[in-house]
C-alpha cells in the first residue's frame, strides 16, 4: 500500500470512474453521482456519502450511498476492505442490522485502490455521546435488548460460509489461541509486562472450552453502534471479525474499559446487563451467559485492549505515526492492568458481574 | 538533576510544568476553538503525567528493584540499578509465564509486587482512575 495515488471522491474524474463502474455493476445505462461529502470516523479507511441516480438496471432510481476506500495505512491485525465487505455481507444475510453492503471492487484501475459501496444509514456512532446522552438511541432498555438481539443474529452465520473461508479457526481453542497470540505480541515488545503475564497465565490456567465456534465481530462495543433517536440502525466496523467463542463479543461489550467512567453500567456505560441479556436470549443467542464465563471473557478483553494500546503507543514511538493521542494511548495499559488484577482477585473470591 | 541553578530558586521542572499547564488551560484554552479542545486536553494531560513522573523520580523503580531482589533472594546492589531492574523484571515476567508463581509460598510476594508496580505506574499515569475505582 505504499505507492497508492491520493484519492479524492470530490473530484470529477474520480466520480466519473465510480459512476461508470456502478453502471456496469448494476446494468444501468447511466449513473449520475453528486452531493459527495467526506465522512469522518474510520481510522484506517476513507469514507464518503453521495447521491447516485441510476437510469435503468437493477437499481433504477435515487440512492444514498457510502463509498469506503482503502486508506494509505493498514493495520496488520485487521481484515482488508474486501474481506471486511464479505463479513458484513454474511452478517447482513444472517439478519444482522448492518448498513447494507452492496458492491465491492478489487480492481485498482477504477479508483486506484479497492473500495466498497454500501447503502447510507442515518445516525451517529460515538461512544461518549451515547453514554452521556440518554435520549440518543431511543429507549435504553430497548436499545440494550437490540444490542443483544444483533449479537445473537450475527452468531447464526454458518461456520461453513464459503465467502468467509479466509477467516482462520483458532486452535486449539479461541481462549488458548488468544493467550498464544498475546504472548507473541508481548515478546515483540521491548519491555516486559509482568501484570499482563499474570493475566495471561490466569487466562491459560482457567481457559474456557468453546462448544461451538461462531462469527465474532471483534469490536462489538458502544462506539460501533450506529443509532438515531429511535434505536440501533447498524453495527459498524467488521474488520476485526474472526471465528471464536460466543462470549468473546459479550466480554468485549461489557468490559470495564469501555464504560466511559460509568462503571455502574456494565454494558458499555449504557445500562445494566439484564436488558442486553434478555435481548440476546430471546433472539436465541447460543452462548451460555454464565457470569463466571462472561467474567473470564472480560478479563480476556482487558488483556486484548492492553495489547492493542501498547501497539498504538509503538506506532508513535517508532516514528511511523507521531501522534499525541497514540502516545497517550500507550500509557493506558497501566490502568487496564489494575483492572485485570482486580478481576482475577474477584474471580478467585467468586464475585462476578461487577 | 535537582541541583541545577533554576531548581534551587524553586523553579524546578515540576514548577515549570505546573505553570505551563495553568497558562495553557486558563489563557490559551478560551481561545481554542471547540473542535481543537480535545488536543488541548490531551496536551494538558501529557504535561500532568510528565510532572508526576518527575516528582516520583527514582522512587518507584528503586522500590520495585528492592521487592524483586527480596523475591529472588538477591543481595541489593547500587551498580547500574536500572539495568538490574530490567534484568530482574524480564526474569520475573518469564517466571510468571512458566508457572513459577502459580502456587506456593512465593505466590503472594510475586502478586504483591505486580500489584504495587502497576499501582505506582497508574499513580503517575492516571491517579484519578484509582480514585474513581475506589482503589485509593
């Protein structure tokens, strides 16, 4: 990705190339593209919203679309845009609420880089706004229940979905595969981290077996829920998807590190566990929400976040991406480690659900 | 470091960072547009961390070294204490991984060290977190 040419979809040439490609994809005789506006949000990819008028073909009429193009930087641990599109498509096919993935283009001759097109979904996805503004997202119990329902639905994506054959299956189990992955990450880091080692040893000795592998979103939390005043409008950011344990996303969702200081509201600082769990169970969620097992996956979530934060700090210190935000993120693992030690202590005393 | 001229006049690094932070927040802050406020707060946070780190000095590191030396029955040394701390910390991390502290009499001392070293880091990085969580 080092030599990609800059892309600005507000330029006429790029719009003409996109319009021509949309016409050939849909069998339209003409596609008019206008009203292109950049969208913020993604740290890796570029996003634009636009209006497209299709003449003829399967998409005849006016449509509001979002174009997502591969950014200049990539994260080694995340899926590329084409694979992410395949995951979002599979989740949508399983009934999950996702901004409808429409087409994906791997041909660099169109926009100079791969891109994906989805239907525009109105709403905002911002963790802090959602935690602070209780009006946002409609009724809180209903929002929490739909977060549970969505998770149950995405877990119905069949393991043998051919377009998802690229997603690895963790060996010997999701829990132990994570432990090995995180230890390897720590070994690549110059400074030893005894508290994370303590957490990993506990996770290894108390590893939970996984009865059935399911599709894991991988970043299922408050900041990736697009909401409007009526409720959940879409689950975003499928680039960390993998096969794993049904409780992986639950533990990530309810981990203390995503509560925006509302430690009294376990589900992402939004509300109590009960509403979420009701939605998950009523929609047929296959995971057993045993409090000790959820607690285990919350410890895993904290270790994972600490590892990610260490990586972000290294993006600054290596000189690749000098950034105050990344530098400060690199100091966060200390407080995450305190939480890990606290949670292990709680587990040993049989205290769960905090 | 603390023996330099300015420091003797009460103008040590901690004091300079304190007045820098105050100036940034009280005088520059009101002129910063809303969409740059996040950067302002991050810069101020960074100043706070640097100041607490300066104030803590060698204390946490030397205390960590003393705990590790006691854990491993090594005699205290003053030569290259930082190098010695890195060495023992690496050994400690590897021992945790291999299960040396899973059980037995050294487990409590090992856990106490992990906890104390982590607390010292958070006291510098984000002491408010410890208050919010009721830890301190």
